[in-house]
C-alpha cells in the first residue's frame, strides 16, 4: 500500500515563530488531508487539498501532487497550536485514509 | 449541526470480553469509517461502510466486525479482547464514498 512519511517527527517552537511541516507520499494521490490532533484526542480537519495552495488564517498548505509531497505552514505560532499534526492520503481511490506517523508540535510561551 | 458523535467516551474491559462502540455520523453523511489509534502512531483503517454495505476492510483479525444501520449510524464490535486492543477508536463520516473525512472524538478503550 501507499507509504506516508512526515517530517520532522518533533518540533519545539517559541510562541510567534513560523514552521513548515512536510508530508511525502509514495504514490500518486487524488487528494490529501491535514489534521490537528489536540491533547484530548480530537482530530480536527485543517485542509482537504488535492493540489495547489489553500490558506486558513495563520495556516496554509501546499500540495505538489506530481512530486508527491505536501507542506503545512504555521505562521505566528500560538500555544494552542500544540498537538500532533497528521497528513493522510486515500487508499485505493476510496475515502479510506493512510496516515503518516505525525509531527508533534510544542509551542512554548 | 452536530459533528460525528461517539459513545462511550471511555471504556475499561478485561481480556476475553466483548465490546461494542457506537457512532452517529454528521447528518446527511452516508459513509462511516472506523480507525484504531495506538499511542504514538497515526490512526489505522479498520472498516468503511457506505449505504449500509462494507466497502473496505483493513488488516484486522475477524474478531473485529462492524455494521451500518438504515439511519447511517454504525457499531464496531470487538470480540475476545486482547491487551493489544487497548487504543483510541475513531469514527469518521463523509458525505460520499470519497471525499474529506470528519472525525469524532473517539472512544478510549482500555483492556486489562
């Protein structure tokens, strides 16, 4: 099946700093999702981004499907951004998703 | 509108017991999927149901089963529980068989 690799595995930032999280995938995909898992376990949708760039406030994402990677940008980070960020891509054309292992982000005040 | 709701939120069972987890999708969503997340890992796909039919199954033993009801809610059953079944079980819904998934808060299962 498709492989998904995320980097870095861990990231510590000071509040106000910017960061870039990367997601590489081993096969062509027709969509990709980014999630934020908060400390209570809730997976929150950030982006559904098959290709191109999307922005939502301080967060933006870019997927380059032809080169099999996606980037999540977090600007002016806040302590509430802490948690684990997952990217996920579909398996076999359905909406079943294969997840990466995540990037754990800690934003300190 | 309510999001995906799951019950119970927490559950403690002993080895060998059976457990049933429940999920109600977002109104209008016809696809429900189940995922297992163990500590430190990303969620792993267990089942997908669409229009009450199984449309996908992950690499899990036959002790795991699921079904979807006419109102599109779903149950996940796990028989003969093992210590290794301890995990966060996540339910997700989507309007169609493909497209973005929306997750519930999960059921934390502990097997002692």
